[in-house]
C-alpha cells in the first residue's frame, strides 16, 4: 500500500483558479445535499442518501477526468461527482421530487440513482457493487475501439465484501483496462463497522492480489485526494491499467433518511468526525493560502443558494409523470 500525502500544492498545476473551482464544487454539492434533507424532513422528498463528508475525493476525481470522453459508473453517494460531470442542482431536484423531466429516470427511480446519457454517467442500480463490473465492461469496449478514455467508478467499503468487487478488479487487472476503482471508506456499511467487514486495515491492501497499485488517502484532504486521483487517471490513460484508490472519509449523516446512526454510533465519535469535515477544512486551507479572501466563501455560498432556490422553485412547479408512461422503457415496444 502506498500512502498519498500533501506536499507542494502546485505539483499538479493547482493554481488559485483551480483550487477555487474545487472548493466551489464541494460547496455546491454540500448546499444541495442540505436542501435534499430539508425536503425530506418536510415530507416532500420520499428518500435521500447523503454524500456529506465524501465531497473532497469526489470532486478531486471528477476534476481529473474529461466528461466529453470519459465515463462514470457512480455510487449512490456520488452527488458531487455527478455535478462535476455536468449535472445540475435542477436535475437532482427534479429527481428527488419525482418529476417527468427528471433526466435520471423520468421520475421512475429512487433519488440518488443517477444516470445521464448526456454526461456519460451510466444508470445506477440499487444492488451495490454491480457498477464495478459495468465499469470493467465499458473499459474493455473502449480498449477494443482504441479510444483514449477512462472509466471512473466508486463504491463504499462494505461493497468490497461482495464477489463483484473481486471479479471486476481481477478482470480489469488481467486485461490492463483503463478503470479507476475508488472506495469511499466511511467506516460503516449501513450500521456494520468496517472491522466487522474485513480483516485488513486498508482496503487498498487488496490490490496486491491483482497486481495493481493500491493507494490509501486521507479523504478529508482535498489536495491529497487530487494528487492520488491524478496519478490513477494518468496511469489508466497511459495504458498501464487500473488502480484501487481508497479514500478514508467520514459519513457525516446517517446511512440514509430512513436510518438513525445515533442508535449504533457513539456521540463523541460523531462530533470528532464533524470537526474534520472536508469542506470547512479545505476552506480554512485556502484562506491560509490567500486563495480565498475573508468573505469569499460566504459570498460563494450565497450565490449557490440563489441558484438552488431557483432550481427548487422550478422543480416544484414541474409536471408530474403521467400514468400512461409508467411502462415506458420497461418493455419492448412495437
């Protein structure tokens, strides 16, 4: 296992504009995530599964691929990643409110089940881990076509206990496919702690069995995440095969809106994790570097909330799906 650390910020040409863009993506995802919880608690959104605490690795990974030619096979917490790929808060609000214009499924699928042909995001299914096999298949097709493309896919650490995880890594490694496998390790598979999931301290150790690099990174450190994602994507694009990239993140909310983590997690541990939240941590770093001036972050949040208010108003007024379309795309049509 290699451990990614933060050294010089500018190693990957992370100038002030790029750093501000990274922070904006993270903050945009956070304010949208917060809005989804409000809608759920108001009884207007039936379900939500949050990515709070996962934003740094998602934005770092997304900013190292090219949505015009690369592909994403997402995990249900990958809200920030889909935004970097080009989806909008309006898209997600149309989904969570089950509107006919929902680009993911036309209001037919649960929230946080992403899919956008326009942005090279393959449709997410509820069974976890299956997206890794899809990613390997996409990468094989890209290799057969001679395309200069990479497929990015992500899962939680609980999914590494499933057979699909091992089959996908073995296949991709054997054929040197351009896949980056990201494990967003938040320490809990719903209510099951990681120590009851696996005997190894780091998921990245499992890469050794497939002869590929395994890298663990502090998922609360946006710069370390960017560096690790940059190296993994460059390796894949250069024809050297996949990387297993593990980001040690914190899950700042319950597993989903139907879960209450206070029933199985210690309050002191939860408070300690909140103090390491990747979004304010990155803000503080950028302010120390002079990339963000005092008040910049607050102004950025206000701008993003305005965008979000407009998107919410649009989604609330959008038309519901009509009953006659319920079977559209389910069965073959004459």
